[in-house]
C-alpha cells in the first residue's frame, strides 16, 4: 500500500535530475571516446541504503532502473516505489530464490549452475510468462573473496545454462577487484569483455549485456565495452557506514 508518504519532494527531484544528467554526460563522453553509441549503455542506479521516499524522487527524475544488493531491501522498497524496474546486483543465497524472483525484474548475480536450475524451476510459479532474464556473474580475477563463476568453469556450464527453458541468459556481470589502480580495473573489464566474445562465438544464445563498472570506474568500463553500468554514490551521494559484507565489495 502506498500512503500519503508517497508524495515526492520537488527539491529532491531536482537534485537527482541534475545528478543523473551529470552521470549521463560522463557516460556519453566515455562512449564517444571509445567510438561507441552512448544509447547502447544502460544506467542502473544502485539504491542500496537509499530510502524509498528518495527513490520515488529518483523515478520522477528518470532514474527508474534501480539496483539493490540485498533481497530483503528490494522486497521492502519495491511496493513503496511505483514505476521502478528492480535488478538484484548482490549475492543470492539459493534459499531466497523465490523471494528474489518475486521482488526483482532481473537477477544479475547467477553464480552457479545449481542456482540457475533452482531459479529456472521456480519461474513458472513465481513469474509466469516470458523467460526470466538473468546475467551470469563472473569472478574474472579469481578472487577467493568474491562470488561468481570462474572464467574457466563457465565454458563447461554454458550449454546447460542456455538450455534452461524458463531463463534467458542476457549476458555477463562482474564486480571489479578491490583496487585503487585504474590499470587493474581496466584489466578486469577487458578480461570480461574478451571472455564474453569467446563464449558468444561458441554459444550464440548468450546475450550481449556486459554489466561492469561502478561510481569510481564506470568510464573505464565503458571504454572496455560495458553495456550496463551500476552507479550508486555518483548519483545518491556517499552511503552511511555499513557492516562489512553489506556494502560494495570495493567501496572505500
Ligand atoms: C554498491 C554496488 C554498486 C554501486 O557502487 P557505487 O560505488 O556506489 O557506484 C555496484 N555494483 C554492486 C554489485 C554493488 O554492490
């Protein structure tokens, strides 16, 4: 239920409209530098910790693709923010699969065949209709602290993943490594792009979405082929301090 609190603060809408314009301009400049079409790059506004009333203003400001990294937070805000499209960008425990399908319009973080099978099985009852869109998260840097398919494991799994009848695998996603070095970040993005090209050559059913790049490095990611960037702080400002594990894996 949406109550009187559904009112949208015009000042907030203005602030977020300006923040969106600044980020879109940076996206455009990075795309042009790389000889790419800016219209081919999707902006997902990562809204973790941002309260629902600000997100209603965000939607009014044109930021209607929202990303959350926790199932529970997406579930809570979804009904409070009409008109938004929700993407899960954080890890999904398989026992929350059903809830994640109900709350999110796309899951970017499918990181195992088991999870994909489970989602596939649950789609007909939770999300009847067209195939449900997912991205495969890849642990490009083989970082033991991070989730995702290992690059050498995804090839063997891809046939089964693409054959799942109720999912559509729209592409790949990665979270850059914890680094302050732009060169390292660029390596990660370049590796994901190379992997995607190799996989698509083998399996044309794999979609061409490449989700990579956050506030600190989305321009680099675009130069390296990102088609979707996940931007939080550059739109909403710094997040309040959180417990480790709830925040961006490489926020500093
Ligand atoms: C928090 C988060 C983002 C956005 O990070 P910012 O640094 O705020 O832009 C992007 N992707 C994932 C997976 C995140 O958890």
